[in-house]
């Protein structure tokens, strides 16, 4: 299946009454940032600039995470209109860089099958898929283009990112 048809997330949608909310699967991707033992600090004030990367094509919901070995912040991105092939990888890379520019050690993204857990980088106990990842020290890795057969980041790249994560935990 091509990437465009493989990326989906569950998105909360208000029902007829304001109290009823249901979830529907929509085209989308979830981005995660990991700051290590620290916190996102003042970075949380700059979340509006994330949406600018996507030029109005998406709706975004942010979530802070707590606990050892998990992302500190995620951005659920509902894709309302797909960018073209060339622009797609630019949006993915810029979105991942956005977290790192804000102080994150590493950022990654994936569909609903991904996870905020740093275990996604472990080849032994991996708990989810990683479509793309970025760190200042390793650079950018992405499994596939928008209209190509979907692939996660390859095992050798995951191992490199896992080494970075293990050194920061």
C-alpha cells in the first residue's frame, strides 16, 4: 500500500451534543519530541509555528506526555489536503526539525501504530513503527515517499537512533 493510503490516526470528533465525542480514523500522522530528563519549558509557547509548516493543510492537536522513556510532546496532525510529492518530505523533515530546534534530543513520527515510547527505536523490544526520525547528530531518515510503497525507517537507521536515545536516558 502506498504511504498516502497507509498514514492514518484516530481523531476525536464532537457529536451532535457537545458532550458526545467519538473517534474516527482520518488521514494523519503523529509527531513526537523527546527532551530527555528536562521538559519542554518555554517551547510550548511556540506551537503555532508548527502549523505554518503545513501551509493550512492540517489540523493539529498537541499533547504533553509524562514519565520515563516517553516523548515529552506530541503533535497529532490531521491531514485535510495532501501536499505534492516534493513538498511532502519537506513538511515531514521541517516538522521533525521543529521539535529539535526547540531543544528536543530526537523527534520521530508515524501513524496510529507508532508510539510515544522510546522503545520504538529498539530492535529487540520495539513497540510501534517509525515512519521518519530526526536528530541533530544523526540527521533525517524517512522510510518512503508519499506515493511510494509504505516503509518504516530501516533497521540500521533505527539502531543509530536507538544508540542516541540510550545515551540520553
